[in-house]
C-alpha cells in the first residue's frame, strides 16, 4: 500500500518512511527499511512496497502468548487467562477486557472453527503464509463481523511484497495479493485479523487485498488484475453479505488516520465495482444452477427408485398370481 511521498525519504539506498501516531494502540512512529538495505528496483519516490508497518497493540501473534497491555491501557485476554482464571480473572481487567472476553469465547477448547494448513478461502488461490507477527488469530465473523474490503496497491514488486509480509519485523500484511497476470496469493485466512489498514477497528472488520503495481502507473492495473480481484471481492461480499458499493469497498486512502494514497487516481472504481457485481451475479447463477441440477438429480433418483419398486411389486404380484392358479 502506498504512503504519501512527502513523508518518505531515501537514505543510503534504503527506502524509508516515518509514520505519525495513528489511533491509540495502532502504530508507533519509527523508520524502517524496504528490503535488507537494497532499494527495490521498481520502487520510486521513496515509497515502500507492501502494507504500512504498524502495531496492533495487545495482539498475540499466531494466537499464542500472554496478553500485553498497550500504550492506551488496552488489555487483551489470552486463551490461558480464560482457561486458568475464567471470568473471575477477566473481571479485574475492566470494561475493555469485559468486551474482549465476549469476543474470545471461541478460544475455549472445542469451540474454534477447524483449520487445515495451507487451506485457502478463494478457490484457485496459492497459499504463501505471512509471518504470524503480521496478523492476529481470530474467529471471524463470529467474534468480529466482516463488512468491508480494503483495496491496496503494493508500490513494489510481487517478490518484495511477499518478502516483507513474511518478515516478522514488518508487522503488516494483507489477506491477499493479486498480480498483474490475475494470479491470486492468499497469505492470511479471512478468519484472522490482518494488520493492513493502520487502524485497528478497520483491521478487525475488513479483508485487505494488495494489488501489485504503482499508484502513478496506470498500466499496472491490467484487465486480468481487475477481473481476478473482482471475482475475489465478489466472493468475499457473498460470504459475509457485504453490499457492493463504495461505502463497503474502499481504498486504503479512505481509512481514518492513514497517510496512504492507494489505490490512487488511476484505479478505475466504476469499472471495478461493475466487474464485482458481474462476478457476483455469475457466482449466484452458478450456485443456483448447481442447486437446480441437484434437485433434478434428486427427483430423477426418486423416480428411478419408485420405478424399481413398482417393477418389483408387479413381479411379486405376477408370481403370486401363478401360485394361486389351480393345477390342471
């Protein structure tokens, strides 16, 4: 996701960005390198590739570890707290912790949804997992409702994007990355909270999608990218009953408190929403068609079964009739 160039600077071949404070517990101001001291060859204007680095204070990377108190005094309740201290331990953490307790019931044994390593939420996506430090384990939408999709642009190559999202020091990543050739990579399950928006509330309620390209290069946004991303977003909207409009499908630039500009002025929102709606309609039609075929197959099966039963009955009656005839 692209950050404003006025905040960026290049120093000793390293693309560096300093960030102001976001909301409480979201991001601390610090500078960070793009790629192990080597500036990405495609990264221009001191703009770093990948999602904006941030801290989701109080997170438990990968769902493990003790709860940590953030600078805003927020306290998260860990699975261990629930198991050892139960509600009594949670009461002492105050009103914020009480709200958190209501969202962490799924951490109790046998409650969490089953997971399989490498499983994806979008058919055809390739799984390349982000570092557990760049997302927080959750059980959405049961603990946090999902009602938004956030569109990002990487401002860097596909390779550099994967590299930073797999780097635990980066502390940011999106759920998906879409390439110019239409290939989709999933890095975080939709169940979980990705650190991508620079705003904790938006992180908890959204799915983040990176698009490999540059905000000032309209040729980055290929037809294959638009269509693949539209199918992806349509599926997300269908799963969580999200309206397909600009209130619920937004750019990173629209997230409160951000200094990012992506997807930028060359992103064609009219075209994108049209493609999302078309993909959604096609998906619904396919689903309806499958249901219709299943219903027809069910009826055909019943008819065949009834026919066999009728034939068997007729055969039995015929045999009974023969047995009833007197010998001559």
